[in-house]
C-alpha cells in the first residue's frame, strides 16, 4: 500500500522538477528541428510516434504543475481561434481524413510549444534553443563536408548534394537551402542574445555566431539577405526605443509604426529592382505565378477556403491542379499568408494575422520597457518569422510553427487583457531572466 501510494508522488515530483523541464525542452526542440532528418532516416511513423510520446509527457508535466498554471492564461485566445477554425474547416475539406491529420499535426506542435512556454522562462528557452541549434548546425556542416569534400558523393537520402566545395548552395540536414538559411538566421538571433546576456562562455558564443554566419552564407538563400536586413532594422529600432525616455516613447513607437508601413509600401513598389539586386528574379517569378493562381482558386471559396492541410497533399484538389497547371511539384504555397488564405479563406487569414500581430506588439512593448536584453529575443524572433512568411510557409508547420506559438505564449505571459480583470498569475515570476523554477 505504501509503495502504491508513493509511486504517483514520485512520478509527479519528477514531472514537476526543473531538471525534467530542461530535458523535456531540449528533447522537444531537437525532435522538431531535426524532423526532416528523422523522417528520412527512420520514417514518418517514427517521427509521429516521437511527437505523440512528447505530447503525452507534456500533458503529464502540465498536470504535475497545475498549481503553478492559470488555466485562463494557458493559451492565447487568438491561437485558440485560429486552430479552432482550422479544425472546423475539416468539414468542408476536399479530403476530410487528410485534413484532420494535418490539423492534428498543427495542434500537436502547438501543444508542445505551449508546454515549453509554461515550464521554461525566456532565458532558459533561449539557452535550450541555442544548445540544440549548435548541435544541429554543426551536424549540418559535418555532413556537408563529408559529402562534398571527404567522400565527394551526394547523400541523396537526406537531400545533401555535396556542393560545399563550390561554396554552396548547401542544405545541411534540413532538406532545402531556404530552410537552412532560415534556421541559421534564427540561430544567429539566439546566439547573439546568449552573448549579450552572458549565459554561455564568450568563446562558445563567438564560435556559435561564426558557425551560424558561415552556414547562412553557404546556404546561398536569397531570403537570408532579406531576413538579416529586417532583423537588423528591428534591432536598431528596438535599441532606439529602449534608450528613449518613457515620456517620449509612445510618440516614437507610433512614428516607427508609420515608417514600417511606408517601408512596406515602398518595398512593394520597388520589388522588381530589389529582386534583381538580390539575384532572385527567376525564383520570385515562380512564386508570383503560384500566388496568382492560388488567388484564382480562392475566389471559389473566399471566406472559408478549401480546408486545412498544412503542407500540401499534392494528390488532392486544388493542390494537384495548381501543380499541374504550373508544371511544378510545390509542397506549400511558398508564402504563409497565401497558404492560409487558400486553405482557410479570409476568415482564417484574419485570425492568423491577429494571432501573429498581437504577439509581435505585446513582445515589442515588453522588450522596450524591460531592462534585460533577453526580452528582445521574442520580438526579433517574431520579426524573422513574419518576414520569412512572405517567401516560405515555414511558420505553418514544424519548427516555424513551434517558434511562432512559443513566442505568442511568451508574449501573452508578459502582457494580456486578463491582467485587467484581476486574474492572478501564479507563474508571474517565470518571465524573470534568472528565475530558477521547479
């Protein structure tokens, strides 16, 4: 009787411990960021089994920590609306079973991100992501050197062509050069925050930044230049806001918002010279043709879209017709906003933009007011995610979707409408940079 009674207590203490939370976070991030490698090496069923097991463990962690967590503030309302609309779209999808499993994948990754957001603070999340990305980027470089220099043969089973001797483009273990470039930019943001917060040794930080920069350059991805410019401008703007007296900060924020709006308009009008300067004319023209055709098919179902799939099921309508007309093999819409528009209609796009936009505003205001530089990680990450969404659909599945949800949860913990109705937040200390939560 004593053993039976002590077993749940022991398990609960383990699941609620800080050590388990750290190990769980590292495992989730490693599994999601290495999803392409895992699927190619051992199959999609194995990857799905890993994610399912992590979701079960995550549920156990949340139950064990239930006294620390406010149910009202567990998930951002806009996330619930977006994911809920994706679930409802299953009923008018052209392939309900595929659409449902696509939704399950969306909800599972979101749940893992929500769990991490409630068991790790911002600095701990940055440290865990930095550790994972150091390993995966190093592995990518090693694989490319093995393929392109030492063995001089492509590793076709993981999509590595072995072009590193010609200085790229390389893909690493991420499957495409654009995804490698995106991950490298995400890594650079994380590594620089680590350096500024002195959370790792200076030598480790510097070598990590060099590693991320080298892989970003070798990926030869046109989007890397755009992402680097956008994040650089965001860093400059955030630095200016943080050093502005509080009395003049609101006016400056509105001014910056107006400049962003003007910049977007100018960028759109000058898109052709910019594309030519980046050397991405043919790549962008392919995207434009795809987006124009997607809009044509959206007119049939403008409000609700064709049903949620996430990554395309290329055997189903309208994705098979889009690829047939364009004589291509696209697996996504190459733009998160157009992808959401096609699959969930204008209603879904409004929910997605509200979800991401509110998270960006909340995190930006928090980073501009808090003293610690670690709070800059969330808005800078969101800037990278939302800008990249203009060229890829990474933020709708896998690692991009996980980071988007994680940032939204983090932003909601710092600023929420629930604070105005006096909801007590048991985990308010979780956002402190050096909190040791158990």
